[in-house]
C-alpha cells in the first residue's frame, strides 16, 4: 500500500543505502541484499505520529506562559521503552512537542525512532523546525492550580491567551526590526540576542512551523486570525476537536489539522468532539492527520485510520494517508518519507494482514532500510531473557533477604562540606 | 350553523397545529438545553415485532447460521433458525449481506456515573467520600440521559456493568441495558456486586487498582506492612458487619436482647458476606490476585476480579476459588520496561490456556466504551481465536455477570439485545445497521450524529 499510488499486488521493493530504489514485480535481488519473503502480507509506509511526547524527560516549562527558547532536542531520552513499543505498532517517525501548559511552549523535534542508536541519530536533520503554541483549558490552567501562597499565572482566560500570543509576536516583530535597523546602519549598538524572540522571528518569516494545540473552534479561529494579522501560516492545528465547525476557514488558509480520531468528553472543551471530524475536514480539502499524543495509543494508529472509513466513509487510501503522507507533509518531511515511492527513505512496516484489520500484527518495521522491529526476533529474545533472568536469580547476591544470600554492598556517598546545596539537602541526593 | 361549525373546526385545527408546533419548538429547545447541561434525551426506540430475514446469524452459543431468520417479539428473541415461517403483520428487515450478533457486554465500566471527568467535577459521581461505602449504589448515580449511553450502544454495546470506585469498600455495581428513561428501566441487576479496591503492595510502581498511587517510592518491606494493615482493616469491616447482622438476627428472635440500631453500611454487606452476591475486587498483579484468592477463601465469598493484568500467572488460585476475571488492560501499557510489548495483548489468550474464566472490558468511565469490540479484536490478533474474542465481549461476560440465561447469545427466549452489522463486529471498519435493546429498535443517533448533521454541510 503505497499511500499515494494505490495498492500494488505481488510487488517487490528494493531498498539500498537507506532509500527505496526500485518498486516492481520480480525484481532481481542485488548481490548481498537480504531477501524478506512477504508473500501474502501487506506493506505500508512507516506510520508518522504528528503529536507525541514519547522519549521526553521534560514536557512543560511551566514558569512562564511564553517559553519559546526551550528545545525538545535537549530532553530526548533514547532509552524510553515507548519507542520500541511504537515501532512494534509500525510507527517510524514522530513530531515530539512540548506540552500545552504554555501559550508558546517551545521548539519541537521531528524524529525517527532509531531504537538502539545514539540520540544524535533521532532528529530528522532536514526537517523544518517547528514550535508549539497552545490555547484553551490547559493554557489557562483550568485544572492545575498554583500551589498555595504563589500567585496564579497570567493568562487565566481565553482572552488573555490571545493577548499573550499577540504580545510575543509583536515583540518578535520589533526585535526583527531592531536588527534590520542595526544592519542598515540606522542604529549603532546591536540589539541583545534574545533566545525567546529568535524562534518567533522565524515564525514571522515562515521558516518555523507553528503546531497549535487547541480544542474549541473559536480559539482556533482566533489563532488563524492572529496569524493573518502577522502574515504567517499556521502549519497545523493540533487536536482540533472542533475543527469540523470551521472547516472552510481552515481550508482557505492551507492549514493542516492533526486530530484524535475519536477521543472526546474527557474534559469540557472535548465535549463537542465527533469522530466525523476527519471526514468533514477531508471533504473540505484540509490536510488531516491522525495522531496519538500517547505512548499507548501510538501503538494502534492503524486502527484509528480504519475508523476514518467507518465515520463518514473516507476512501481507504485517503484514510491511510492520514497516518503516513499527510503528517509527513504537515511536518515538511514528505520529500523523504510518508509513502512508498522510489527515492524515498526505506521507512516501511510489514503487516500480517491488512493494516486496517483488527486481527493484523506488525511483523517488521524498517527505518532507512534498517530493521528496528522484528517480531520473530522479539519472540526469540524473550526466551533468551527468561534464561538470563533465571541465571541471575540464582546468583548469591540476588537471593532474597533472609535466604542466605550475601547482601550487595551499597556504595556510600562521600560527604563534602563545600557542596553548593549542602545547607539545603542533607539526604545525599545530587 | 355550518359556518359556525367551520369556524370551530378551524379553531380546533389551529389549536392542534399550535400544539404540534409547540411540541416541535419545545422539543428543539429542550434538546438545546440538554446539550448545555451535559445530558440529553436518549431516545428509547420503538417497540414492535421485528423479523430479520436472510441474515448471517452469529449465535455465539451454537453454530453460526449462514442464512437465517430471527423474530423479535415482546422484547424477546421469539424464534431463530435457518428455516422459519414468517407470520403476517410483522415488520420485515432484509438481512441479506448483513450479520447478526448478540449485543456486546462491557463488564467493567463506570458508564453513566461521570460525564466529563477532568475539570467538570459537578458531572462526576464515581467515588464517594470515606473508606467504607457498602451502601453506595451505582444504580442511584447513573444518569440515564448521559450522552455516553447512546454513543456506546450505536456501536453495538447494549449492556454494561457500571461500578463505583474509591476507598476500600467502594459500593455496589449495577448491570444495566443501555436504554431507558429511568434507572429502573435500564436495570438488568440493580444491585449486583460489592466493589472492593483490594489493598496492594504499593511501592510507588505503576500498577493501578488499589492503594498507594502517588507519593514517594516506599521501601518494599514497609509497603508489605501497609498492605497487611489495610487487609486487616478490610477484615475488620467484614467481621464488624457479621457481628452486626448476628446481633440484629438475635434481636429479631428474642426482643429481650439489646437492640442494635440500624447501620446502613453494615446492613448492605449482608448478601455479600453470605455469598449470595459476588464481591468485585480490583487487582492487577500476581501477588495481589493471590492475596484476593486467599481473602476470598478465608471469608468464603463469591468473587470476581476486575483488572487482571497478571491473572494468568495466578491461574491455580483463581480456579480453586472459582474467581473469574474482567480483564480491562488491552489499552494499557505494560508496567515494566522489560515486559514484552504485547504482554497485555496476550493476557486473554494466556488466561484461556490456563483455564481462567475471563471476559474483556474497556474498564472505561463511559465515553470510550464503544471501543469494546476493537479491544477484543486486538486480543484476537495476539493468540485468542476470533470466536473466543467475540465470546469475551458477549457470552463470557454474561456468564461472569450471571445473566447468561437472559443475555450474551442469540437463542430463543433470551432478551432481544441484538446488533445487525455489515461485517465482523470486532472490525473497526464495520458499520452497525440496527440495534435492538429489550426488543426495541434503537435509533442510531447520538450527540455525535447530531453535531455531524449540524456542521457537515457548512460552507
């Protein structure tokens, strides 16, 4: 299932040096190529999740409402087991975003899940940079109150959220002007480099994609109007549970929408969410992707795409696009991934049956031609791990307390009088 | 005379039209108001005698009938079979190309007890204050007009267990059909099982279903002590109720004995202590499940476990004590990093292989109960046969709830909770074409279809 040129039967795919080099019938395997027999199986592009917090060791810098200086790239944890579980669901790429506590959360990271590789290998090098904006209940801190004795954080209403964004964008515009004036020789002293405003200047210049969290249609529309005011395009409305109410306005601006297929009613602003959202947006010509926002849900995005066919009747290939090429376009990585075409990265998943069939499982997941999930190998490894565990449990140091084992020596921390935090922390925790 | 009559008649007609109009207007106003206050009128469908002709009938209890007929009459399945003569005066439904299933049963939800869980506390009635609430009854908190009711049933779920949470003894669960204007109209079993959050060894790990969530990590030995203290407290609650009941019985027989004032909480314990009704324990981990089995044996209870991540590991104890499992963890992540990625997908197949009686449930508080078939389907992708996957959300659930004589399969004489689809009911691409609950044909409308209709053509 190519996601862009229909479904080809009994077809071979040749992947060389990480790229798909040939697609056709009875391709001769080049020497040294590993041949994988997928007779009777289905092959899809690797799934792309356009909204994820997987492998992040921090999500919200909640002290201010505008924290555009913070970078997801700095908090990637390549040992998060959720990466492997996502691969086992056929997911190869993800848009890793800040949370939604802030009006402007910070800079995203578009990654490929190269489990086992060093963290430097995860970010997609040529992916355009992005930034998280957010509106609604989370931003105005509806359900998370300030601890007693501390002031509530501004903003606390949807009115304040829009003004916070407008203020930040205006400051960015002034900052940009200040640099332009300096470079034109109109001023003598260069402006101080501002890490908060630099990424927002990129937003104004259309060089940084805005991924905007929100639920209600009115607040999404207010953001689109704000973007009109400042002359940039919002790349994606994230969640957009009510986007169906303003589908024509979204379509007109070329903004994408990345939604949950059918989550709803978990909070007030999610009460008008309907599973027909994808269909109405699709019918209006909006680029729609289906995301997970969850380590759990990420493993079954194929079934979420299947539901698009049920709720409204989107055709099969367009439903598949919503978890492959559509999110790739939203993230600006569609030249390299998101479909099975010659010249693209070898990011694919092999399934035991149709990927929209509930009884299907992922057999193998590839990124750039490298196997990152192989069910047969996984099952084999379980037996090996069970053996290892049994062996370890028999070791003297691992015997239960009181059953005759030697207790392991616990290293003691050396206490230093000159430690910076000595007066605050006597517990020995660094 | 005739002109006067005319006038009168037109007056009457006007009054009639006015009445119709006001009904329409009131109807639309009330539906708008209903949307605003978070509840709505779940239409109760219409009664009748319905015949589904020439459909594939998956009876679940017996062989599938490739082309058969079902007659629904007086709320029951009157006839089902391959060769059925159709009486006159019945409403005919062409079943060609369609498949008939028993309505699905989700035996572990809080449906109707919470409309919007996060940030709208006024709509949440799941957990009562205090550790001992044996007299709290879910049936008294369920909102028959919750939008979750129609959302679940239009996807083929027709019966659920809805249970309270919180404290140690949380209260009594109810088994309800997803149709009715009042709680009593919905009830299959008004007061079913007593829900107990079984005390667990909690060191701050990720297992749910009990105490100790949150807070700093605890030393293991300390956690065991706390668990034991909580089990002692639970035992005291049981012993206290036994003593209360004994004193009440004694006084009833001999009025010279001291009178014991009525205690609603202790009074409510009676059918559960006597083993007449089941106690539902929430438990996930092997050692906690074994702890439940030990408690059940000691107290001589009839029991069910909700949760059951590692139930297959404690199969011997569960079988010995006849404890079935309502498994609620298909949409959960394995707790330990080292667990296989499909650890919780495979658990139903492992329970089946180990001989543990089980059913599959969403464990959801209402809005996602409609995903029940897909959760069973995923278990079907990981070791469970398709037949058993279907049974795990129909007949097996009915058996665990003790309602299999009335529900859970398509057999003559059972309550007509029936779903007609255009394919395998466990597949996400399948469409539900008809739903019958208690023999009433349920409209396939919901909050979602109404919003869809309002906005689908907006230009």
